[in-house]
C-alpha cells in the first residue's frame, strides 16, 4: 500500500493515474478503523482500478473540543488493517497540510436545511466542517465513486447535496451499516465505552428495531413514545433525539410513509452514539 502524507506527492500520483484513465474509489475516514470501514474499502477495491482511503481527524467538524481530544488514534493498527484488505493508497495528511491558514479562513458552501436540522441542531457547525473537508478531498482526489456508510445517515444526505451543488461527476454508494453480533452499530467511538456502557449502548438498536417491527401496526407518534421507553430509568443513558423522517428531506413524518427512516442519537456514559434504520 502506498502512503502519502504530503499533498504534493499525492497530487503527482493522482495525475499519473488519471492520465492512464484509472478509475478511483474513495473512502474518507477519521481512522480507528473497524469492519464498518473495511466493508467500504473492500467495495471500493472491487469496483475500481484504485482504492484510496483517507485518515484525517478533521478538527473543523468537532463542536466539542473534548470529543476531538478523546477521538481514538490507532494509526499503526489502521495501516495494518488497510494493508490486509489490499487498499491501494492511504492519504494521511496533517492538520497543518490541510489547513495551512487555519480552518476558519475557508469559504462556506451552503447546504441549507439538511445541514441544520437534527445533527445540525445538536452539533452546531458540525456539517460546515464535514462539507469543508469532504469538498477539499473531492477536489483533490476527483474520485469516480465515493463510498459512505449508512450509519451516518444525515452525513450521507449532506454530502450528496454537496456533490449536487458542486456538480461533481461522482457516484455515491451508501453502504449498509455493519453491526456487532448483538446489533450495536460499529463505531470508532465504541472503543470509549466501558463494559457497563457497552451493554447500555444496545438500547439504540433495540429502540430502532422496535420501531421497524411495529411500523405497520402503530402510528408514528405512538411508536416514538414507546421507543423512548428503552432509554428511560437508566441514569447512564441520555436520549438526545429519536425520530421518523423522510429519507430525502429528513423532515419529520407525522404519518406512515414509504420513504421513511428512523434516526436516533443517545449519550451512553460519556459517549455520543448515533444509529438509524430504514423502515419498509
Ligand atoms: P468515520 O471514520 O467515523 O468518519 O467513518 C468513515 C466512513 O465509514 C463514513 O462514511 C461512515 O459512515 C462509515 N462507517 C462508520 N461506521 C460504519 C459502520 N458500522 N458500517 C458501515 N459504515 C460505517
């Protein structure tokens, strides 16, 4: 696997391969890689001439400094994992290389409502940071195909909108959420759960599957009220939101509709976890 830390060397590699008409599949990550990430990389590898993974913990998308400071860093292990799945290229830039003049200086791309509801409301500025870094990487790498995980449902919607606004000729593949055997969605943040948290964390999956299993039987309002009970009576768990929304607009759905997805976010101990499930 080739590893590029400096944009200059990476750009000449990209130029060379673009002139040879090689197709590129790109997987952006923040590292601390797990089977969710490798599922994306394997797909990128299978469907393109070149698979590129980036690892960059983007400071501009963290609305809480403690979350940024505590984000797990496992670079040596990540390199081993990427080599084992035969990823072709790892782009591993430093914060100084990406933002030589700081991240506040870059101009913003307005994504509209998709970036300000739900996660946008609870994590102000988060999607500005996501849009900033993803746009920078897409301009640099110009992949044919971008691989994203459904686990970060709103992030997928925001990035699809970014690509539409910028008119990039990039196909987006939203890949299924990879779960632990007991249903917990894999996440780099799971490494921060202690053994009690790890058990408590199952409430997200249980609530989502309760909604999915009863979706055709009850109203959305009743379903959400009942799903909230999975988070009650345990001081280690704090539900931030659970909702049933339209997959495209992310607007709340008061009544049963085909194009629905349930989103959930909860704090378990000191870790903020996110998950979702497609209904229908
Ligand atoms: P992250 O490193 O958390 O920024 O994630 C990088 C990419 O991996 C994003 O597109 C995520 O949605 C995706 N991803 C994270 N966890 C999972 C998972 N459990 N299953 C599938 N994709 C995932």
